[in-house]
C-alpha cells in the first residue's frame, strides 16, 4: 500500500517537473495578473478594470471604466520584443503603449 502511494507520488512529481509551464518576465506577469476591481493608470488616465477575458491565444483583453466611458486594454500573453507593447482602445482610437505606461494598483486581494 505504501509502496503504491510512493510510486504514484513519484509519477506525479515527474509529470509536474517535466511538464511545460508558462514563464514570463515580472513585467508581463504584473499585467497578466490584473483582475476586475483593480485600478490602473493608463498613459496618465485613471481607470477601473470591470472585466477581463482572453480574446485569442496571444492576447488578454481588459475592459476598463474611464471618465469618458468604456475602453479596452489589450495585453499580449507572449511578447518577443524587449519592451512589451499594449494596445489601448478608447472612443474608436487606438494608442500603442509600453508596459511601463500602465501602472497597477490591485484592490481587494492580498499577495
């Protein structure tokens, strides 16, 4: 019985160790952890995230409430460039920004 348990535990550890895991830089991880309720400063404008969803395998969409209405922030999941570029869509306009142009203030959760 204990032998079977140890064998299964070793198999589980081996699967975990050899499995693919997503690895991203701290900058990318900071943007990918944004949740509804978080406050952002995007290019100097303060906004609140009201929803988030994946729009493709390569992009996360954050729906934000601004003073003018609703806007979208598109964050690439994988970026091959040195500086991660995000897209800001508001009132029919598209603005290309770097990840450094987005400040995040998590609200309502710890860690």
